[in-house]
C-alpha cells in the first residue's frame, strides 16, 4: 500500500500525518485524530452524517480521500464551539429540541453553519435546500428548520475558531 505524507489543519490545529492511498477523510478524522463527532452513516455520500467543512465548503468526508485534504482546512462539529461555549446555532438546536438520537446532528449543524456563513438571513426554502443532503430519521426536519431560522433571526451566529471568515 502506498503511503502519503500530508498536512491538514483540523479545527485550527495543523496535523502532519502519513496515510494510505485509500484512507478517507472520515477515517482520518475518526481513527487517526479521534474527532468522533463526525459520523459514519452510509459510506456512500447519501446521508450527510459525515459532513465537515473543507476550505469553508460542506463535503461528505466519506467521499473525500485523506490525500485530497492535503493542505486543506477542515472544521468538524467539535470545531464549532468556542472554548466549550455553544454557538447560537447549537443553542437554537437545543431550544427547539432539534436533536433526537443525535446521529445526524453533527452533519446538519455543519451544513446549517455553512449556510448561515454565506447567507445570514436565509428563507425557509434556502434552509431546506442547504440541508437536502442531510438525512434525519427522528425529527421530521421541522424542528431543525425552526432552529436554523431562530439562529438566523437572532443574527448572532457566534462563529467558530474559523474566525467568521
């Protein structure tokens, strides 16, 4: 198996790793770096449970090879909070009971976070479109949409370690 040396910045911390050619970004995050908030749902890019930000854009980490992330900035759900303080988006999820089993929540939060960064005042249809790649079997989506709307209405995204860029 061919091994590759890569550098990736995860939640603001540079990581220098040697990875096999076939390792996914999801495997790298969970198995090598212990960022277990990112979930392995389907391994086919269908469910969104593994969604992370890669250079500011949401991606399914199960479909990205670790070597493709060389030089990239990755933000996982663990990177959203600032010094253990939940963002306004995360607090809105709690307030609206938008979390049931919690398996999809990390990916949904990342997708919603990316939406609010690029569009701080989305319409309901824009929220639905941004979350289309995230499957939830428990909440029925209504509470998730309401939570994103509340975070947008409050106008306080309280961005993560990314510095709000």
